[in-house]
C-alpha cells in the first residue's frame, strides 16, 4: 500500500480526495496539510510515497511548495491537483518537477495518475 499526503487549503477537497483513494486497494492517505509549510513539515516526518498538491493556498502556495519539496526531497512524487490548469501553469509545474497536473474536480484522475507513477511496482505485486 502506498502512503499519500494530501495538501489543499479546502477541508472539503481533502476529504473528497481521501474518500476517492479509500476506494482503492493501493493507496491510503496518511496525513493532510492545509498549506505548504505544514506539507513540508509532514513530508519530512512521514516520507509519503506521493503528494497530491493544490496550487492556491495561504502562507506558502503550491508553486513554492513544489519547488521547495523537490529541492529538499528530490525523489518526491508530486501530483498537482488544481483549478489552475492553463498551459503556462502546467509548463511551470512540470518544469518544477511535478509528475502530473490534474484539473479539479477530476478526482478519479488522481487514481490513474498514481497508478502510472507506481505502475511497475503494482505490476510486480501481482506476479
């Protein structure tokens, strides 16, 4: 089972992501953060397998969080889940090191994205 950190300033969105991942056999939310500062602290302590990250947050936005997270933890698997999905935004997120960017509210796409990240590991688990 893969451990996921959900980072979004909306408690409702965090709960929806958690509920979506709870429907799978492979993913569980081990912690939540409402801003980037909390996210970096939690990541340091728990070292989750992947992070679902919003871009629009107080204190430390998703762009700065993504940049810092990947500088501090270069092997972090970060999926951006945001309503900001212009080509410019996507380009910046990928340039910063995001594995994927998903437009809200496509919750089911989070599972597909995580599956792609962990595809080889999941395939090996079935052999």
